């Protein structure tokens, strides 16, 4: 199998920078972990919070700490550092090549979209709290086998709230996602781009919140070469 990923983000309109932070790290025993954090509010203050949380999570994951423990430690760190007065959402998605599974850790009331080639589209949406305030905050964790055709979409709440503040109604991202897969568009970067573009359009070109979307998909590998590759691009 080959694991592909794509990420797209945009900042709130008329704000200097996004309050969302995305990081990735290689797992010591094989695979990659992706971290997506949305700091409270927006702009520089939110960016400071999301950077703080992302760096702590990435550090621990890179040292071999399990995802759930890394999420709890990131919560404890933010709780202590900001005296329990600041929140952040935290998503960790790990592709573990040792166990051949994908692990999804949520501290976020926004769901995660999962598309399975046989089972169709579903949501990981059990109640989950942001980190930073409650003493006993813990992540919601789902583990599933890596199979060709699997697509996992993680996002910050700017996606699902797009249009709400501008009076156009919340963005129907699930219908758009269904159309994307029905059109056999499985490239993760294409999916991420289309979801972000749809949210921006719902806000009439002026996003009312930071929007970030991470998409991970699995496809049958074209060869069994042991060479592993990562590629990407950044628009500035």
C-alpha cells in the first residue's frame, strides 16, 4: 500500500496569520504522525497557543510516546502553562507501519470523516472536549486497519462553521465530500483543496475563521520498492 496525504488551510479574513498549526513527524518504529491544532480565538494569540501545543505533541510522538499519552501530556502542558484559562483543539492522526493501522486521536468537537471503499462514508463524532481547561480531559481514540481506498479527513471548526456568521447557513461539507468521492476523486490534496475552497465560497470569499483540512488516503502501491518518499509544496 501507499499512504498519501494533503493539507490545505486559510486564515480568517483581515487577520495577519492563521491560529491553526499543522506539524508532522516520523514515528520511531515506522510511519508518520500528523498533528493539527486550533488555538483559542484567532491571529497571533491563537497561533502562539497552537504552536505551543503542536510542539509538545510532536516532541513526544517523535520520542515514541503513544498518541493518547501525547495528547494528554499536551493538555497538561497547556493547562499548566496558561493556568487552565486557554483552550485548543488537538487532532493527532498516525499511520503506524509496524501495526499496519491508522490511529485517530480527537480533542475536538468537530468530527473526523472516514470513507471506506466497502462501508461508505461515516463520522467519528463521539463527544470530545478541547484541551487546556478541564483536569480530566482525555482524547477520543479510534484505530482501524490500513486498507486500500481508505480516506480520513480531519479539520478545524472553521470548515463546518463556514457561512454561519455571514448568515448563509453552515457549510454542508458532508454533501461536498460525498460528491467528491462519487466522482472518484481520491487524491488527498485535491480533496483538501476542494473542501477549503467550498468553505471560503460559503463565506463569500471572506473566511470568518481559520480553516484547515488534512486528508490522508491509502492506495494500492504500484511497486514493492523499499524506497519511501514524501513530497509537497507550499504557496507563499
